C-alpha cells in the first residue's frame, strides 16, 4: 500500500513536470510550456527589466585587440570607443545582439525560408517561395565576394564573433522573451546571416516589377492604346538630377532589340511584393542656410516594426567618429554622419528583376534552348526542417537566366526564369560603411559609395567644406528601349542584359546652381539621360520637395524638421481642383455642405484632425475605379491580370481629355464624359463618409489612418497602440498605416556638427523594457532628439546612464 | 517552529537550486525537504505548496514591481485579459503544485523505510 501511494505520487510529480515543460496546442495557437514560461527564475518574469536601474559592467574577450569603452546615453544609444574598427564591430555585434537578438533571428529566418523550423508547417509555403526566389543563393553569392576582400571580411567576422560571444554566454533564463514564448533556443550567428540581411533589404526594395501585367496589357490593347495609357515619364515630374543637367560622358552603345510579345499569361491572381516603399533625402548648400553650413536630411520610409527597423549607435576610432543608425545584423553605420560629412539613402525604383520564358526541349524540363544550343538545368535541392514534422525537400531549377520560381500549373508565372540583380555577384557592402566612417570630404564619399551595388540607393552627401552631392548608386543593367518591361523570350541570348551601366555614368549631381540636391523616389533623370531604365517612381513627393526647397532661404534646422513633417500632397493639389470643376452637384443639407466646403477650402495638407483628406481619398479611389472599369471588365472576362494606369496619368487625362471615351461607362447606353464620372464617384464617396460619420461623429484622418507599429512577429500584444498622426504616401510625411518614416535625421555640418533624429520605436527589442517603444510618441508628434557625437566617453557625464568596458 | 523552519528551507533551497539549475528542479528540492518530514502526507503537501508558492509569488511580484508592470501589461493583452495580479497568482499556484507534489512524494518515500505517524 505504501509503495502504491509512493509510486502514484512519484508518477503524478513526474507527470506534472512533464506537463508544465510541454507546449500546449490549442487550435492554431501554441501556448508555451506553462512552468517553463511562468516560473520567476527562468520564465518570462526574468524579461521584465528593472526600470531606472542601470549597472556598469565589464567584460573580457580574447577576440579584442585593445580595450573598448561604451557609454549609454538617455535613449539607450551606445557610444562605442574602440582603438580600431575591428574591435568596434565586435562590440557592435555584441551590443546589437544584446538588444535585438530575436529580431536578428527572425529576420534572417524569414528571408532564408527557415520559419517552419520554429513555427511548423503553417509557414512552409512561404519558406519555399523565399528559397525558390533565390534569396539564399543571392546571399551565398554576396558572401563569396565579401570573402575576397581581406580587411572587410575580417571586420565582418569580428561582428559575427561579437554576436556569437553574446549568444554563447546566454543561459535559458536570459533568452529574449519571444524565444521563451515560441519555446526554442537561439542559434549561432554567421557571416551568411549578415549577407541574408542585406538580401532581405534587396527583396523589400528592389524586387518590384510589372512584367506580367504589362505583357498582358500590350497584348490585349495593342501598342497605341498601351502607349496612351501607360507612358513612362510624367511630364510634370521633377527628376532627382535637375532637368537639363548636361551628361559629361559618351554612353556605351548597345544593339537595338525589339521586344517580342510572349502571349497572354492567364490563371490565378498572385500576391505581389509589399506596397510601394519610399523615402526622402536632401542636402541644402550653405548659401541657402542661416548658419552658412550645409544641412542634410533623410527619412527612409519602410515597413515600421517593433523591435524597430534601426539600431542607433556611435562608433569612435582614433581616425574617425561617426554616429547614426545601423541594420541589426550588419556591421557599421548605414545612415549617419561624422564630424566632417553626413550621408543618407533613399530607394532607387529602377526595375532590376526581369522574367524570361523558357523554351524546353521536352516536358521533362531538364534541358532548354538558347540560340539553338541545348542547355542543362542545374538543380538546387532545398531541405526544410519543420517543427513537429519530418523534413521535406524541394527542387529548384536554375537556368542561365536565373531560377524558375513558380512551377505550379495554376500560377501565371509558371516556368518563367527570373533574372534579378540581387542574385548577381560583385559587391562589397561591408567596405562601403567602413569607408564612409572615415570619409572627410566629397572625394572620400564618392570613392566609398562606388562599391554599393544592390539594392540601388540615392546616396546623398553633405560635407563641412560646403559640398553637397547626390549619386544614384547601384549596379544598373544596360537595357535597350523597353527591355524588361515585358516578359521576354528566354530562347534568345540577345534579350540578356547588355552588361551594366558604368558607375561613372550613373546619374549624379554635385553643387548644383539651385543650391540643393534631393530625392524622393521619383525618376532619376529627365528623358535626356542616354540610358534606358524603367521602374516604380513616385510622382508627387519629389515635386513638393523641390518646389519647397527652391522657395526657401536662410534655412534652419527647425525649418527642416517642419519639412520632414510636411503633409502637403501634390496629388490632391493636382486632382481636387479639376474634380471640383467637373462636379455637377449641389449640397442638399447641412452635412453635404460641411463635406463640400471642407473640400473646397482644403489646402491639400493631410492634417490629422481633418475630414477633407478622407473624402478626397474616397473620391479619387471611386473616380479611378469608374474611369478604368474597361480594364477591370477585361480582366474579368479574360481571367487575366492587367496593368493599371498610374494615378498621375488618370489626373492628366481628366485635365487634358475630359471627353475621352475611357470616361464612358460601358454598362450604360448613354455616352458619359469626365463630368459624369466625377459626379458619380463623388456621390459614392459622400455615401462612404456619411457612413463613417454615422459610426463616429468625430471621425477624422488620424482615425481613418489607424497608424500603428506592429510587432515584427505579428504578436499583437507586442505591437504599438494606435497613434494619432496625419500624413500620406504622397506627402513628405509619408505615414500610411504601418509604413512610414523609419528614421528621421537632420544634420547641420557646422563645427561642432549639430544633429537631430528620431525613429518609431526604441533601442531595446525587449517588450519588457521601457526602451522598447520610448521614442514612439515623440516620433508621432514630429519631435526630435538631439544626437550626441561624443568626443570621449566622459565628455558629457550627466547625459550618460551607465558604462561598459570590454577588455581583451 | 518546525513548520516555519521547513518553509524557510524550501524557500532558500528552492531559490538556490533554481538559480543554478533548470526551473523544474524545484520539485526535487521539495522532495528532499519532504523526505525529512515526519508529518502526514497532507501536511507535507501543504508545507511544500506554501513554501514554493510563496517563493514564486514573491519573486514574480518583485520582478513585476521593479519592471513597473510594463511586461505584465503586455502579457495581459497577449493572454486576453489576464491581469498582472492574476499572472502572479497563477505563477504561485504552479509553483505551489510543484512544491506540494515534490514534498508529498518525498514524504511518502520516507514512510517506505521509516514508519512515522499513521
């Protein structure tokens, strides 16, 4: 009896431990092991940081060559003082891991198709697509290049060693919260993961194309209508390189090649890359500023997340002292300044991803033909470990063009090969940021950015000697006219890119007469640029920016802050007066009158407490849909996807051709013109806004926008609450939902340099830290923090929270 | 007196064990303390329960108050309305169960060799 009692208790105890150490499946969700997660010694309670308690610490690492001092300022920004860059990168890796380890793990898993290892079969299709797109292939190619550059490679290895030094010392109780929630352990960092990080940026920034929609549209509508609907250049644009800038080089000539249409591409719609991401940067010369010194500004617009996209830091070595934001997973400062120069980036929209139709020898699809020659497919086997399941493998066919991403019979892109710049070899991103750190003038900057190849960026520059400059930097394929706009014939080698535009021929400008350089994702050049390029370009922010900068003088830092937060929309200014002119309608009651006069008196600024910008947004959407109903009708009847005209084209049509037959609603017998379209769409918009106001009488733009910053792993509780902001994708303050200015920076190159910045988040990646989102409210209100470029660790002791020493 | 001493032993040993060993070793600590108890099974269970529940509750409470509730409030959203206080209670309850079962098992183990009361 005693034995039975004892054994029963023993069994129950063991069962209890087992139960509390196992995850619980509940439908699609998995609850972490309760005992493991809740116990206050190694569970989640350990992740709650003690508020206001900071301790000085010292560490020893044999990897270091000398002592490194780090002081943290009040925003938890580490200021790293090292004797050389290699040591500085080691400590950068260590500190970044300390604050952002889970983010680093998740980001590299997501890009390399390894989410299923931690999340199970639910993410398998996503994982497969990432690898089929060749993201790992691309990172491996980049790393092979980096390995050839001895100094930079050893710097990269030092960063990796720093991250791993942190990971190695971790006890389960120290794991970041998300590891505990998802019940897995951190794995070692690697150089490849840093390369994956760069490729993840390339995927978000330079993988947009419209090859299939364009091919279908040209096939369905014919050349004349196609050219009418989809012109590549907006006559009203204000390009990055000022109009009529002479080109002081003789262009490389390439053979002409007429595009051959490869037929209609039918079947299921497919998901396109995330919405347009934009950015602004500019530099004004001393002639236009109050201080007489140049001011540089940059606000890269990205998908905003918590933990934040950027990690802020200062790196000081005997030869230079720089400050700015870094990508958590890559050494160096990506956007920032030192005491002599400043640099910033916006995305270049050039299309660098093209599709080719493959001519197979037979339906085994192991051999294909280029120029009558038989080529063999290379097979790349991808293996996926899956949590709670057996591993699976997937085979990707690689042609000379690139990988075949889609093999699913129902996919419209089935069997097309991808040629993508990010797969290409030949860059050394590590060196770019090493060289920028020590750059003292224009020549240094120019030399440093040469190696930056992908994703192409508009890299702006200002130096304290007074120079300002901007280079459209990247590796750009040499293309014949229209090449890459449509799906091309992959059996003809003449359709290959004709090499690359020489870097010296990239669009660039230095000290222009107008006294400023700027970019906001618009066209790089006017039509006189001797090389063909197409892509996704923004048509409104660039014009606003250039007009405002042109009109400004005696510019101060406060003026620049106001400009970054400017909510004026050129789209609204272009379209609304026309729409009001053609509107054939009279207000019938007080509410009508309120909506109508709100629109009429609106100054085209997307301010957060207004109603008019919402009404305009609804109205333009409805007008756009009504105008292009021919296209959606064709899409439905032919079961294909078609290209839609850009919004500026729609506005231009309303302005120049209000009687055009495209305004006719094909479903009615009557012949409609712009007047009817404008009026019909207004009535629909009015319905929508009335419904909003019925639900909430205080409805306004901020409520409509629902600006918020989601958690990077989509755990809602770790995302931000709704933020009250204005702004619009077409305004300089390009806040839209969960996209927006991911870092606002303003640098005046005076002596000493003055800098301000803010980003939507905080330095810590830990949801249990007060520094997880402490800058968010400042960002939403358009406020800034002054940035401290410290000369030594003990320069401003009252600004310092605590210090760390890293010794060898 | 003995009771208080046992509770104290549970708290100190439990704290030390979990500081260096995996979290579940707390049940072994409770078993060892249970082994030294001459009382009834129920008493052993209650002592173990109380000792470890107290240990876990105090540490969870301290962690939460030093953190000014930042993390617990986030978890309140994650676990749909589980307030910081109820999280502390659940933590204590789980610790208590482990402590109680460990102590009971140890106590019953003792009785296999040393017949005590009943």
